[in-house]
C-alpha cells in the first residue's frame, strides 16, 4: 500500500516511479490525479465535518444558556439547528466511510514502486544477470531426459493416477522419490536455521482475507488462489510468505526485536490461472507443491543488506547440491506486485536445456507493512513508521527435486543422490527403479 501523504507531497516523483512499471507507463499521471482528487474530496469533507461538530457543540451549550434566560424561542431554534447538524454529521460520516473505502480501493490495486537500481525493461528478456553470483557449469549429458521421463521410468512418479484422483497438475511421488522430497526440505530447513539464523515455524496454511490483503495477493490476484466454501471461508496459501509475514500484522515492533527471520516448509496452492499450455507435463507448474519459505522483518535501513543475505541463504542450498545456477535482477516489467526489488535464482535443467526459476528473493520495502499496519518503535519509545518486509523461496522443493533428477541422471536410468542428501536418505547414494 502506498502512503497517501507521500503522493500528496511529491505527486511528480510518484508518477515517475509508477511509470517505470510498463503497465502504468501511459497512465501513471491519470492514476495519481484520480487518487489526489479523491484525497482532496475526503479532506474537504473532514473540514466540513469538523466545522459542523464544532458548531453543534457550541449550539448545544447555547441551548442551556437560552433556557436559563427563559428564551424558549431561541432555545427551540438552537435545538432545531442541532438536530439538523446531527443529521448532517451522520450523513457526512457515512460519506467519509465511502470516500475512505474508495481511496483505499484505488491504492490497494497499485503495485509497489521499483527501487532506483532496478533495471528498466518490459519482460524477462530484460532481466539483468548478476555475474558475481553465478555458480557452477551446466553438465554435458548425452541425450538427457526430462524429470518426468526419469521419474516415471523409475516407477516412483505417477501423474496418471494423480489425474484420476485430483485432475491435472498433481502428482504422486513414491518410494525413494517421496523420501528425496522430504530429504530436500530437511536439508533446507537445517541450513537456514543452523547457518543463517532463521527460526523454523509451522504456520497455518489457511488464512483469512486480511492476511491475503496484507501481503498483496488480494484484491488483485484472487483468481490465482484457492478458497474454501462455507459460512467462514478461508484462502489456501499460495506461499508461506502469507502466514509468516502476517505473524506481525497490526503490531508495533521494537528495534531490539529486529531482524525477525522465519523459515517454514509448507504445502502451497495455486490455481495457475492463465497458465494454460505452459509446463503441462511434469512438476514445474503444479496446483499443489512444497516449498521452504524465507521471511525477514527488518528496520528500513537494513532491508537492502538483508535482501543480499537472503539471496545468499537460498543459493547456499544449490551450492550444497552442486547445482549450476545463475542469479538475475528482475526488470521493472517482470517484477512481482509487492516487490521493490527481486533477485531470481535460475537453476540449469539439462532435460529442458534451459535455465528455470527455482527461487525469487524480494525486498518489499514498507509496501506490505503499510497494508498490515506493522510499525517500528525506536529505542526511545517513539513510533517511527512501517518496518520493511522481505520474502524468498529457500527453495521450491519440487523444482529442486526436478533439478536433481535432471542433473544427476545416470546412463543406466538411475539417479545419483547428491552428497549433501546422502545422510538424509539413510546412506543411500543412488535411486533405482522400484521393484
């Protein structure tokens, strides 16, 4: 959510920043003017209400004085005036609520403003590589197979039966592949808690509207979400970012409490609206998938440093698994709704002969904190303003499994287990076809 005072104080600066988002390049000025017009209307109304309330209070006192003087006609006139003012104030307060709701609705659908160092661009083709973060060399495999071909040949990955039970974009993992999925998540959690100081959390996976609003999924992206039915419906989380970040919603945090760092391994649920025809085979784009999430809550001046640290934590997993990957900074046209700056980590998939995203680490600045009403109190006890929030995949467990299958596939159809995962696999060093 944007600060209306900041827009009011620097309309042109807001327009320039919003126009960096390609979708708003032509309309940023009109958007700002609509917001400011609604803001002026609301502030003018508030002045009229304050004036009316002051006059009502004054007239109420004058009624008593008129009655004391036996001025019944004057008292009656004042009482009639007070009654009219009371009704006008009630009507004005109803109008105030409508204007506040309208202004909030205008602000709620606007994306975060890109940080100054985010590259300009229209789409993923304009993302900027971060060469110093690149790791490893893609392996040279002869006729590499895709992960679903490997998993099905091992008789441990079953899309057909999953479709029978749940439909498209679901999968059964069995045997060693199911254990591998569990092992991957355990390695991630142990790394993030043991080496990077994150606190492990087991959070709710169903949340209310206000939580989805707080992190920016609502109101704009409801078609991408799953929702329960009934008198008290819930949303299924598309990522544990929602549960973990909203842990501090409607709170004032002391500086000494920060940074707060959470990690969680949860199922995630996405409708994948608009993805027809994309990644229709395999585990790249699922309705239900497993992910280890990273969330940080920091003081504003620390979020840039924390963003780099979070990216380090996500990369550490791929380095332990010896998986070639690269990092790109997303351009203004490819960045998510709530982010002010994002690093994507892309792992090499030999079966696809392509780099594919396995993590996004985003600094959201104060954007989510404003939506959640989460503020910072300094050491002197003064409330300073919103905190900063960050989130990242550390990593997507299913996509990590995909990367292992494709990078560690063997000519005989088996899959070597990365050294870092052998202890989590009970000492097993190779996954072979189920008997």
